[in-house]
């Protein structure tokens, strides 16, 4: 039996890399190789050496190939989806000048605020890039670098996002895609290109940036000989532009120009994320108006407190996480880490409605409700930003895609179903 | 050995009667007899038949006498301290016309509000009676009776407070004292007499009311033959005017004209109560400006949520009530039953400051702190109403008397000590 044609999808995330071996004809996942990363830093710092990502990619591909039992020649293409927003600065030989500040590095918060002001407020940013600068946006990190490590900033021969860096290692071509580029803070979702005025504001030379491929699926080159050797794969196979992790998740869910549009997906994890592919360019300061990998848009809102916050309440009450009932008169907003959506960075967890007849199970249920209603409100804002009325019957009837760890929990599913009034898939 | 001279102090409270046999020379308590009461009613109603109090008094005295082993002739005097505020209406023969609505009967709340308005607001009431009418004040209950049982109101030959009713059964004399009278809503602490204008407002004939003795300790008569027979005591022994339960507690603590003035006492029970004897007539709408039994004043403030509310939080957290630490950033206002001081009748329990590193012990500590700070704030208002600056060093240095069930708890004592910064006795 001849080997099937196989493509490799690489997920280079914050803590680890996965390489999924997929049958190109059927879409079946044949094997997955994994390798962990190291994140270092304290007091707001979160950094990784990009070379670690590259080594992890090589290890994960090797492990996946071994698990699949396939010959290397079966592999015909590869693309990378990476954690968004991280800032990679390279020297002229493509070597990292320093560890990359990651998306969750909060040292760049002051720079984000200053950038927002510099353009006259959130609205101007939404207008251009689709998103308001926060600490996670790459532009904020670039400003932080200029102020705190000017040697690296001044010496940078190339500026990359994490997935661009890996794609360039594979194909020797400096390329990115609209999706990941839209999280940089210097790419305009309005024009589909880097924004010259923003680059000037940031003191960033456009020549340092990769070309933006039309879509993440576009072939931008071929596997180089050096990369082929490092990966144990045939040189010359197709390398696609790849994209950011949220954009690739949308592709995996079938959202986008080829599939479901304006169907919201809810990811219940450490944080709660809601996103939808849309042809309408979203413009709301309450969410990230990313581009998708395929020419559509990917408005995305993210709450900070979701499954981890509810688990903390369960632990305080000494309850199993499934041992909950509806909260009754108790209302609990589990903003244990402060909150981002709504924008309440200094908030903490709040409980009200406590009575003598309140049960522990109700308190835990109230925590579920508070976390769920927060992400469902973000969903309503997102639908409105797509030009849809969330309360209109035909919009409210659209099934909600529930993903992430919380989607495995009975109480999560019941709570979202009850509070949203929507069918879940 | 001759028998010591013994006096009997009767505590006729909401749920039971105690008769304490005291050595008149030494103050030593020789025996205590007890008998329970029945309180009936639902949906806000709380009533008892006054005849039950009388029978319980007889039983408690008999039980105490038996326990003491003393001959009846050793007893030389008796006085009653009773639950405040209850409304007793009698026929011409001294028989109750109906069950007495008690202090905690809340059906009279609308009448309290109407009375407050009728005089032009809280300030006018504080000016005259020292207290603003609430549902518990006797005047509110009298208005409720006129509106809801006009037969009993119109047919009343005598109107009494619970302790007056019992004193009259003992001595055949209609007498009360300034302390209990000051909780009626028709006695002026400014003039030390019934207020004719308030009686007119209430449609209440002064002839229906008992004489006000100068102090609760004043002898108002002698034990009648009938009472002596019912109690198994010698006829002719002294009967003093007696007083309300809060006033007698102040006497027991040594507060008042003969003892410590302006030294606050904190009672930590189901509700938290703070009071102090003062020569200054208090005038604050935030507290009850009672008269004391001895010619001084007894300003008193009462919070609704104290030990029971903290115990509820401990139960929710699965903690022993002593397993608490200071609350840290967590703030918990345990107003599980709504609150009266401050005036937040529709409040419920509120928690804020919840973080991922918050412990169960901190949450319980925060409940202690919330309940304690509520009663300590009431104490500051009370001291201010006595003309004292709570922050002045000589005032802040006065020891706080901690009584009630909470005074037995280590965490209660530590929390009050820490938050008040005062020495405790």
C-alpha cells in the first residue's frame, strides 16, 4: 500500500510545541509529536528564547514521524501556527538578539497606554488596526524594547512574530499572514498592509518586517536543505505562510470564508475566549478586531477569569467542580485576576446576595454563572461589532460552538446553555 | 446559721424566664430557677400570651427557691427585668385582651414609617423620645393594633410593657421605670415623663398607662397576698419598679450613675449590641437614646448580623469557627439578614477582594472583621452622641466591655481587640 500524502501542522504555543501529521486527502490525524518549552521571568516578565521553539519544532516533528510509522517522503507540506504577539528580534544572520517577550508579558503595559494616547485614544487604533494596544500587542513590546533594551532594538536586522520566525527557519523566506500580522499593532486591517504612519510612530523600518502573504494557506516557499536536515524531512516540500494560534483554531473549527461565518465559538479555558469569522470588518474598542488567515475577519474577545477562577471557588468551598446548582440570589463575579473584558484591571472577585439559606452549591453555581455571563456578554458585543443584533431571533438561534477544557464539564455546558438560551455544538 | 437576706431578680425574656436568687449582702448568686415561654406567629408576627410570662415567673421562682434550699421567709424583695417594647393590653380586671405583639414582631413596620412621617421625620422623634420609631417600638405596635384589632385597642383599660405587667401582678400597682418607658415611643427622655402630644398623636389616654417610678430600683409596693400565694413567697416583701432587659444588663455590668459612665459595652450575640451609660442625653437618629434605670441615659445601637452570620460563613467554608486569620485584602460584610445599623434593610452578604491566593481562613476572618467593624462603627457613633470624640486618646483608651456569646470566642476577642485598638475587659 502506498503511503498517503501527509501534511504537518505545527502548533507552537506558549508551553509546548505539537506537530500534527494529517492525511492530506482525508483530514485524518495520523500522529502527533510533542516537545515542551521553557518560559522564564518574574514580576510581569514572560520570555522564551526563540531557538527553543525551533529545537522543539524539530523534536516534535521527529517524534510525530516516528509515531506515524510513515517514511519521511510521505510528507508533502508543513505550516506553523504560533502563539500570537510575541516579539522576536533577529540579527543579520537570523539569530535572536535576546529572549522574546511573550504575549503574556505585562511589563509593556505603560507603553501600551502611551501608544493609545499618542494616537488620540482607543477609537483611532480600532479604526486602523482593529485593536486597542494593550500590554500583549507586539507594538507595545517593541516600544518597551526601545525604552529598556535600546541596543537590541537599534541592532535589530529583522522583527518577527513567533510563527514568522519559525516559517523563515523552514523556508528561508521572510513571510507572515494577515491573521498573525493583525495582532502586531502595526498592520492595518482596513488596508490589508502595514500602516506607514504607525511604523513611523514606532520608529520601525518596514524593511525589518516580513512580507504579508495573501492568506495563511498560501505557499510562500519550500523547505530548505538545512531545515530538511534538521527535521528529517525531504527538502523542497511546500511551506505555507501559517498564522497565529487563534486564527488556526478558527480554521480547525471550519469558521471562515469557506465555512461558517458569524457563528460564534466560545473557548472555556484558563481564560474565556469568544470569536467568530466575519466578512464585516469589526470596529469595537471592546474586542480585538483581528484578521483571519483567509481574508475574512476574526473579531475576538478574551476574559481573564474562566475555568481556573471557578475551580478556585470550588476549592474554597471544598466542593467538587461539578457539585453546583444555579446560584439563586447569590451573584459572584469571579474576577480573581482583575478583568480585561469588561476593562476592570484592578477588579477582584465579588460576591453579593449572601443569605442565611444560601448553600455552598449555590455559591459555586454563582461562580459559573458570573464567569459564563462575562464571556456571553463579550459574545453579544462581538456579534454587534459584526453588524448583527444578538437578540434577533435568527441570530440568537445560531448554535454556539463550545470548546476548551470547560467544554468537557457538565456544569459549564449546563450553565452556558441556560444563560445563553442557545443550542450548543 | 441564720438564712441570709435574699432578693430575687427576674429576667423575663423572649424565650424563657429566669429567677436569680441573690444574697442581698454579698451579691452572690445562690440559685437560678428557669421556665420556658412560647412565641407564636409567622409572616412577621411574633406574639406571646402575657399569662404565660406570669406562669413562667411563678414556676421559675419556685424552681429557684427549691434549688437554693432556703426557706421562703429568707426572701425580702423582688424585681422584674423584661424584654423591651412588647405591647400588653389589659381589661379592667388586669386580664390580657389578646396575645402581646413582641419587640421582634415586624408587622408594625408600616405604622413605624407613618409615625416617623407624622412628626416630620426622624429628628423630631429623636428630640422627644431619643429614638426613631421602628417596628419594634411600642408606639408602632399600638398603631398597628388600632388599625388591625380596633376592638382590643378601643377596649383597653390598661396599656403595659411586659415588665410592667408582671410588676403589677406582683404588687397590684401600675408602675414602670424610665428605662423601659423610654422604649415605648410615648415617653420623653427630655422631660422624664409621658409626652402629651405624642399620646394625642397615638390616641392613647395617659390614664391607661402606669406611673413612672424615679428609678428601676425604687420600691413601688409590696407583694400582694394573691401573688405571694402563687409564688410561695411571704406577702408584703418589697417589690421594686424593675426595668427593661437592656437596662438591667447595664446595671449588672456596673454601668450607670453609681458606676462607669461612658464606658462602652459590646454584646456579641445573634445581633451585635453596643451601649453605654451616659449623663449626656444622646440625640442621634442612628441609635436608640434610651433612659437607663437610674436617671442616667442608655444610648444603644444594635446590628442585625453578628455571631450567627459569622457561623454561617464558617459553615459554608467547612471551617471551625476559630479557624480564621485576618482577612487580608478580602472584605466581607455579612449582612445576611439585611442590616439595621447602618440602615440597609434590603442588604445581603457582600464579599469583595477575592483573589487566587485568598484562603478560606482569610474569608472567615473577613467575616469576623465585617461584623466587628459594623458594631465598632456603631460604637463610635454612640460615643459621639454622648458628646465624646471616639478618636481622642483619653476616649480611645477606655476599656471596652465584651459580653455575650461571642465574648467566649478567641477569634471574636482577637478581632475586636485588633480592629478597635482598645483594651478589652
